[in-house]
């Protein structure tokens, strides 16, 4: 069965720039050039939240792993962390000296990485919104930055036509990939953490093995690639392009699987849900679309095999398209049948409890941050009032 359009959301007043599902798939966040963050409910007839706070275009959004926070970055040079409730409260931190184009939480929810037109990548602690360090070897705007699944590496994509791989601990650039012939708009890690994919203005998508720093697959399209997202199985990649299409690439076969038409005008962003059953896209037509993946579950079970040749998206052969990221997929779930049903239920219950506690901690620390900001504002106003009073007294005595 082919991917199918499930529903679409209208509410933004300008181009949609970024989309992300909450981990439980109950909500979908989107950013737009209209300067609003929208959080849509996946339940029918439920109203969306419009979060107001940014003073300029919202260019990136990302849910925290607990699903209780959403990070957003803006052309107003700030990053905001929002609690996804009807109140729409947020804390703001001055993150960069230019437009913020990318925000991404680490898988443990403790860190946030941001990328900006000030040519830097920055890493922050989430709970205190405290700046940790800056990565600054790019020589042009940085469009995208992502943590690896284990949080030890960071990858960044830039208008300097490079993709850079960084070690989070040593804060050093491990490798620069320079194969792109244009600006690199988007980059992400394969779910295994062994590969990365990037797309850009040269209309290509490239995959590299980061263990050997070599190009694995190359897809040549006909239009600028604005965004991409790996299916959690690691076997598929979806892209959003200026020609208004979404393309699904089969990484096992090294070929184009589907071309989807839905948006009027450039498709600007795309993202799979955490379980891969859905993917969302946004476009310059102000629309957010939700698609059902409909991939055969049996397809997930294969181990990625080396390919001598892979087709590029225009039907010609790609270059160096071997891919072996050491992927073992959903079929491995049946291998834990040695444990009792009760043990599995206990583990699931414990995991759910821990996730709930982490989520509540997120909300508590965010609430504390909001209160701290309000106190600071109150203190500033009091100081201002005192200074004004002193000036009045001085004027009278003079």
C-alpha cells in the first residue's frame, strides 16, 4: 500500500518551516514564517494551540524526549522552551547573535544543540538553559545541527557547503564532508548512529558511513532538498523539495520508492513520527500535512545489505552506493521471548513511570525558570522605580 494523506492542518499565515511529532504521537508542532509556534492535536475536533512569543519567523521546532517541552528557534535570535499546555508559557534565552535555524534535544533530554547564521553551533543544558560551549569552525551560516542517538557526537550542515562531525566531549571537529556542490540545508543521523544523510541546494541527498568517513549513497534529484528524515527502521529516508514533492528513498535497494504530491509550492520540511507509522510535512503553501506511512512491517526486518550500485532519484546510477550500517530491525523483538510476560509488563510499567517522572521534572524545572524570569523582571522594575524616585528627590532638593 502506498503512503496516504491522512489529514491536513490550516492555521499558519505564512510558509511552514518545521514540523515535529510528540513522542506519543498525540501532538504535532509546527513553526512558521508568521512567527507563531502551533501545536496541533492528533485527536479529531480538538483545537490547536497557537503559541505567541517570538518576535520574528519561527524556523525550527523540536519536542523533548518526554514530550512535555517544545524548543523553538527564531529569526529574532532567541530560543524558547515551551510547556505544551493551554497557557503556552515559555522561557526565552538569547541564544545567538543572528537567526537561529535549528534546535535539537539529545535523546536523554538533558542537552539542546542550536545552529545559527552567526556561523556557530551551541550546546546548552535544558533544565537551566545554561550555555555550555560553542563549535565555531564553519565559515558561513549553519542551517542544521543534530545529536547522535547516543549523544556523543554532533553533526552540522552549513552554507559553506560542508557537513561537519563533532565530538561532544573534546569539542573538536572530527571530520568535514565536502562532497556537496551547494549549501547544505539539512543533516541527520541514521537511527544506528553509524551513518549520516544530508541534502542541499545542489539537489542531492548523500549518505556517509561516519566510521570510515566514506560516501555510501548519492541520490541526484531535480530540485533543492530542504529537509529529510530517517524512518526509525533505518531502511527508508523521506525528503522535502522545492519542486513541491516528498520523496521516499529505499536505502536497502538504493532507489527512489515514492514521489508524493500534496503541497502547492516548495515542500519545506518533513519528519517521521518516533514509531515511523506517520510522517508530517510543511510547505510554503502554509499547510501542514500528515501522511500514513503504510510500509509493510515485514520490510523492517531485513539487515541492510551492501549494494554495488544504487539508483539516484532521476533514474540514473548513483555513486559508491554501498550501505551497511549494521541494522537489525523489528524482527529482533521476538528474540526476547525467554522472559515471562509478567517480567515484560513490569519492565514496561517501570519505563512508563520513569518517563512520567522525567516529564514532570521537565515541567517543574521549566516552571521554576519561568518564575525566575518573572522575578528578574520584577526586580528590574523595582530598581527602575527606585532610580526614578531618587531622581525626583534630587531634582526637588536642587
